[in-house]
C-alpha cells in the first residue's frame, strides 16, 4: 500500500493531530475498552513524526533506508494505529478492529512477523524495555555505517523502571548520537500522579548528569516539537532526549490532566462530547 503524502506546514500537522484524536475516540467507542489519556496527549508528536519528520519508505513497511521508531509504552497503541493508518500503512477501515480477537490491532502492539501489522518494529507493553532495544539498534546501525536515525517514545511513569537507566547509561557511554528519546511527561501513570507514586524529578538534571543532550518542550505545540527534533538530530557525540510536557487526554476537557483516563475508554455520552470538542477535519473520519 503506498503512503499518503507528508504534510509540510504547521496548520496541516495540527489538523492531522486533531483527526488522529478523533480516530482515537472513535476506535475506543467501538472497542469499548482501551487507553484514552496517553494516546490523546501524544497525538501532536505522532502527527509530527509520521507526517513530517520520520524517514518513511513508500510501499515497504521495513525498508532499508527507514528511520526506526520504537514505542516503548505499548499501551498508547491507539495513537500509533491511527497514525499508521492515516499515513497509509494499512486501510483506515481496519481502525474499527481495535482489540478484536484475532485482529491485527491488539491492545498492545505487535509487529508484522507475529500479527501481520506493518510499521511496528517490536512488541511492547511490558514497560522499560523499548529504550534498550533502541540503543542496541542505534549502535548496530552505526557499526554497519548506516545513516538511519532511531527514535524511541517512553513514558514518565515508565522511567521508574530500572532498565531504562541502564539503557540511558549505555547510550551515553557509547556516544550514541543517532538516537533521540522522547519522554511523554504528563505527570500521570496508571494509578496516580507520577510525583506521588514515585517521583522522578529533577528529570532534566538526571539526563544531563548522564551526559545526554537534554531538551524540554511543550509536547502539544507543533512548532516546538518540529524545531526540537531538528536540533536533536544534529547533536554529535551524545544521545538526545526531548522531555515533552504533554497533557493526558489533551483536546477533551473532562479528560485533560486526569490520570483516571490512563486506561479507560469514554462511554457513548462522553464520546459524543469528546467529538464535539474535536471538530471534524478535512481528512474525514473512518466511520
Ligand atoms: C513492566 C510493567 N509493569 C507494569 C505495567 C503496568 N502499567 C501499564 S501502563 C503503566 C503506567 C505507565 O505510566 P506512563 O508511562 O507515564 O503512561 P501514561 O499514564 O502517561 O500513559 C503501568 C504501571 C506494565 N505494563 N509493565
């Protein structure tokens, strides 16, 4: 299946982010289970990545020239599925099958080899592992003298996993500069606010102490996202991290900033209100 075109201006990328948010709500209304808050909060970054920044190859899910995109927090699958479908990795129609038994869009993502879904590099959902894979991938590419770039999406709650910090130390030690990590910094996790469950602050200072190039941005601001990715990619001699301040449930007033939306879908009434707050776009709904 050939890819849909890249979008080159901020307004279009914002509109795509809104469409992805509508898709997330519609998928969850159909599946009646799944994660709302994290996916909605990350829609701007996914729109920026899939429609502007990621080097994607037409027709090939895993082409040799592609950038590698790892999503370590598999529970935000709805935003990933919507982005992949919108870019043309699989038919939009398939978004109706989120969490259906024997379908390709499981609650947590799995790659082509096991589930037949193109564009997913590795299975994720068990937190803490994705960054290690991303670091290994980046080192491997460098050993093969390949120019491909590697991105990894991590959650702030996920940073409580010890394995993350082994990977952070490893990437710095090996001066892995073909890697950018995003932290979805929404101060929410499955059962509370991150600062209450187990504080990870001061986060930027921790990454700086590990010798990572460290950026802090508004992760729901498209121009901020785009310009920081460019800066991070140009860094030499060390890995980069973009601590992206996002809002859980962004775009839906009654979900915003509330960790209780980490893993729940809207009901019919809530879904209706959510879709009113996210007006239709020129890209059109899948239902
Ligand atoms: C190894 C492991 N431990 C626990 C869980 C259960 N779990 C799923 S999501 C989550 C919270 C993750 O927080 P964050 O990454 O900040 O996600 P957000 O709430 O922002 O979407 C937890 C503890 C898991 N999936 N894997």
